[in-house]
C-alpha cells in the first residue's frame, strides 16, 4: 500500500495517482480517457505548460476536452483541475470555464461512499488499487474501487473490519470473496446482499454456492415486486422517496419501477424483507 499520511479523497488518494474520470463533465456515457491515452497525455502536458494562473480570461470547453485539465505535479503522474482552489492557494478559478458551477457541484456516488468511511477503512480499500496510474485509476472498468464502492458503506465497513489485519491485492481479494468476481451489478443488488449478510454473516460471500444461488434470489424477488407494484403516472419518482436509498435503487434497477407512492414502496419493502427471511 502506498505510504501516505492523509487521504484527501477518492479523487486524490496519494502522490502516485488521481482520478479524473468526471473531467470535463460533458462526455457521453461510457467514455473513458484511457481509450485515448496517448492523445489525452499530450493535451494534459500542453494544458499544464500553457496555463496562466494570473489570467482572468473566460474560455468555454470545446468537445470532450477541457483546457484546464492537466498534470498537477512535476512528475506528470497526477491529473486534475488547474483551476481548482487546491492548485491555486485556495483561490477558486473555475469561473473561467462555462461548466464551473457543475464542476463545483457534482460528486460521483463512489466518492460519497468513500468519504463516509473511516481512515483505516479507506486505507484497506485503497490497497486494491495499488500499482494503478492515473489513467487506470480513473477507469470504471479497470479500477476495482469503483465496483466495490457501489455495494455501499455498510458492506465495505464490515469487510474492512473482518479483514483488517490482511493485505490484499485485487486478485487475492477475489480469491477470498468470489462473489465479487461475478457480474452482479452493485447498485441493482446492494440492498439484497446487505440484508442477507446482516442475517447470515459475511462468510456467504466466500462460498461458491452463494454466488450461484444469488442470481435466482434476485430474479425471484424482482419478479415478485414487479407483479405487486401499482404505480400511477402522478406518483413521485422512486428515487425521491425518503426510504433506504439502496432499496430504492433495487426498485428502480432490478424491479424496473420508476414511479410509486411512499406507502406502496413500504409495502413492497415488506414483501422483499419477508422473502429474504425465508432464504
């Protein structure tokens, strides 16, 4: 694990790498910088070389590249926003681009989960990204942290507490927890997995039998709530309800339920929980 004294965020975990997956915030779904690494490396160097922190000129972003995204260290390892206050002695210069408010406002869901972890827990999970550079670390397909953080804070805390004294590479972690080598989507299934672990313990994630059984469990419960759901056109969107966000993700992504009133959602939650009690 890299020797660091403080974890700033998921975006800036240490002096070896950084995440710039969301920069600039105007790319099509599925875009990854690593697919165009040589080209991106060139403009990151050029942007750093041309950047003038004393200028107040406002320049729009063109295409999928931001002129203010560049290398932020002399070793050309870390990538970040040249206008960010962390790079300018506390001065926020993001007003110079046309997406400045969006850059300031938005945070990925994975960063929110990471920020909720204790320092020791953060260090445990960061070891899975050892050896990655900024391009691979910023890739949702190559950085295992993106996938793991999707399972939610409680699951990550439980595993970190269980394995606190162990050092894991990503490969070694998957050997201990084969469930995470499956193709199950975290946000679609996090509620079910967390509930099953609460009732049965973490050991189920280490057994091959659970890996094969979970798909049937998810399909059965999803199908059941689909048949029971009676959403109306004037109901609120599911993600706006004041219920467990992981359960709401399950309704949306697994149950394909987009609108529902709160009482109906509570009834569906009871159906799901009762179903899980019988497993």
